[in-house]
């Protein structure tokens, strides 16, 4: 089991600005593949820098302009291609786990949920094949309680990955906002390949320091006792992640 860090704001600065601070505090970095940390546009820099540090890595696939559940064929195909290209480049970097968001429902047209779910099932089959081709675990992440996100509940997430071998990235904070922590573990305990960990009070996806919100982490970690993969602290700041790591280590050792 390894504790890692991921923070969206890091991507506003070059890799070299963050690699040393992260290396000094953490054993793993889940790189958010956006802006200056985009694997698609900065793979050469990563090839030069990442192997120099005795640290393991994973990738959070791009999300800002990507929607693999898009109703538009053109936009959806472009999004899937972004994910597949990310998998290829990650494999070239010997990075073997990628977190993938399952997409968005239409923000403009109501009552498109059933149609969108059928679309995203096909996207998942393509992503499953890509993961196998490149030897990368494409871990599909459960989403927080916002109505435009696909995959907020265990039932819905299970529906869209049914018929594939896709693993799951279990986001504890997201599941707390939907009241789905136990449901997610019940449904996917054997498929969890990555865990995102952060706190909130159940009302919004606040990404608080572990212990500052309402999540019963002792309960969650007990239920995840068979899981031996990475715990990725998704924080709003480096300082919060460092404190979360200390608290998580205490919880894991208790």
C-alpha cells in the first residue's frame, strides 16, 4: 500500500516546479493530465524528469474538454481518442494506472439519461480494449452528487462497465456526497484498482483535509482492508495533502 498525492492546481506550473517537493514528502504522484502536466503535450519532459526520482506514478486522464458520454459523435470520438492516446503515452512512460471520468449528461437537454447511458456503455468497451492493448488499468471513477455527472451511484457505474473488464477508481469523498460509500465497496470490492481519498461533510465535493469533515474513515478503511493498492490524496493544496498523509498513516496503523 502506497500513499500518493494529486492536486489539480499543480498543473498550472511545469513538472519541474513540483517534482522535488512531492518527492520529499510522498512515494507516489498521480499526475493530473491537464495544462502543463498534460501527458499528451508534455510526454518528452516527463520522459526526461520522472525516472530521475525514486517514486511511482499514475495518471488522471484529462477532463476539462473531454466527455466520453457526449451525444455528439464527433465530440465523443475526440474525447475517446484523448483517453486512448493518454493510455499509449502512459504505457511508454511505464505508468500502468489511469483514472478516467465516465462523462457528463447533457447540460442543455433534459431526459437524455437513458440515451446517454447507452452511448457511454459503448465508450467503455472501446476504453477497455485500449487498456488491454497498452497494458494499462483504465480505472473508471465514481462521481460526486452533481446531476450532470455519469456514474454517481454504484448501480449506474456498474451498468456502464458491465460486460467489460474495466477496474474502478473508488473515490471515497465522491461517494460520501451521494451516500454510496458502502454501496460502492459492496459492488466493486474486487474491481477497485485505485482509491482517491479526501474529506467533506456530505453536502459537496469539498476535498478537505482528512479528518476535517464527516467521513468515518476508520469504517471505510476497515471495509477496504483487503485492498493493497494506492491511496491517492486528492487535495486542494500541497500543505493539506501533507497533513492528510500524516492522519491517514495514523488511521492505517491503528
